[in-house]
């Protein structure tokens, strides 16, 4: 077929159309259509206009007059002569309108188009792109078209349809059956939040028909579920504040390693990295997920734990602890959602502590949010020694005025820390 196409002095699209037309028994019509597409538009004096329907041009070619018509007729005769040299073809089984649509679909299978809204001028093409009529046209009553000529101008969002013909989708059961592909698709019904499997008959990106599939192919099902997570994001899963803190703690230790120019044993557990590796840590747990709500029922903590091989979990608790013990004896949780991590603690509980606490083997100084007895911030610092030496005296005056029953020593470095208003015995 390719060799026969190469022997015809036209674009490969039209060569294919001519040969397929001959095989269908409509060689003369194929020659006329090819000539119409090669030459300038014979309607409206060679300019675009007069409606987009190529069938009108075909009738004008058969009945009309004028230099443009004669030129197209002469070219059509040349094409017919070339085709007569080939083997004889069977008698035509299609009427002219159906044959015309089939011929154009042979030449432009990527431009088979389906109307997006009944009666509207916008169409979606088999290649996934969009096109529309620039002005009202009789063809807008047709749900299916084959578009022979498209064009666009700067500033236009969609291509314009200039020449086309109506297409009866019944042709996909006969002359155009080869353009139909069958695909099993798994898609989410966003309205009901359920996974649906269906067998689709498609022409490129256009769906001809759908039928439900009673069983799901596990591999395809898994891919559909992962695609949904990538589209909607990891928030589909049952994240808790503790898991987000776990993620941030590992991220901090990894960042410290890489900032020092070292490789890191700590895996990348950022959202971006987790989305890229869904097949590794999420896919094995999706066996029973059939509804959107099921994602929130998965044991996310157990799944993420598989990303941290031993002894990293133990090292995590040592280097990026959930909480630290302050001089008062209280265990205060660190907030790793900020960088550096925040330790929000009442000022009185740090009496006697000379320097800011550190984590990650001393590599990371925490940020202290020093709080009043009412747990309102009075100072933010990463240098506790400087705070005691330079700022505490002023802060003490303010706090003593607002909280006179609380303990505000003159020398915080030798004072007894307390989680109460005053140390016991005072």
C-alpha cells in the first residue's frame, strides 16, 4: 500500500484516500475530492466563505462553471487516469454522502470530530484538540464531522473549521471500522466517589460507546487508583498532625546531611517524592479500595513506616525527638513544621538553662518561643544566653506587672525552674 501511495503525485493523506476510495468502488468520487482539496476553494471565488460543507463544493464541481471549476475538473481527470491504471475495483456500496465522509476520514482520521454541545459550534477532534466554527454554519446541526481544513490566527484559542463534511457514526461499523479501537478503562465517578470499569469503543480520543465491565484487571485497576492519587494529591490519605511531623523530622535530618555536602541515609519523604514513588509504598495496600472514602481508611502510618528501614526509626527518635525535657521536668513537643523546629515553652520552665537546646547530634539549634504564664509569646530567640544577659530584665518587668503572683527571679540562671506559679516551698 505504501509503494502504491508513493507512486501517486499527491500528499500521502490524499494518496491513501484515493487508493482506499478505489478499493471501496468510489474512485471517481475520490478523484473529485482529492482535486477539491488540492486546488483553491472553488466557492466564493476561491476565498473562504459560503459555508463549510465540502458536499456543496462537490455539487458545484459537478454542475458549476468557471475557470476554478474547470481547473479542479482537469485535476480530477488526471487522478482518475492514475487510478484506472491500477487493478479494477468493486462496485460502490455507499451512497455519495456516506462515501464522501468515509473518504475524508481516510485522509484525516485525526480530524474526525464530535460536537461538544448539541447545536453548538465547538467540536472535539480525535487527536484530542478542539476546533470551532467562526460563524454560524448549517453543519452545526451535525453531531459528527470530518474536518478537511483547519486554520488559526494569532490570539485565537481554538482552531477554526473552514471545510468539513457531516459524518454518520454508523460508518464506524463498516467502512471506517479500522479506525475504532477497544480499550478497557477504569475511571472515577467523581459525583459518587466510586471506581467504574468500562469497555470503550474509541476513535482516537472520542468515545463511541461504553459498556460496564463486571471484573477489573488488577494491574489496570492499580494504575487507575494511583492516577487518582496523583491528580487529587496525598490529602486523599489519612494524614494526621503526627504523620506530618514524622515527615518533617526526616526531612530535617536529610536536609542537614545534604547541606553538609554528605550523602544521606534518610529517604526523601516529601510530598513530591512520595507521589513519584506511589508504586513502591502505596500500591501494595490498594487491594480493597473501590470508593474514594476507602483511601482515608488505609493505615497510612504503617505504609510510610516501610520507607524507613532499621535502624533509622531508632535514630529518628534520638536525633529528631518528638519532645524534649526542659529544666522544669516537663516534656515539651517540638514543632517541625517550621525550620528551624520550634520549642514553645513557658519562660519559667527554662530557669537554670544556660544555652538553647540542640537536636540532631548538636547540629540544629531549636527556635525558642518563650511564653508567658498565659502561654502567650513574649520572646522568640535561638540564643537563650543572649536573652538572659540582655533582654530578660526588661521582659521580667513587664511579666512581673502582669503576673505578680508568679516567680520572677533576678538571676534566671541560678533560679529554680517551675511549671507552677512558684517553685514548691516559696
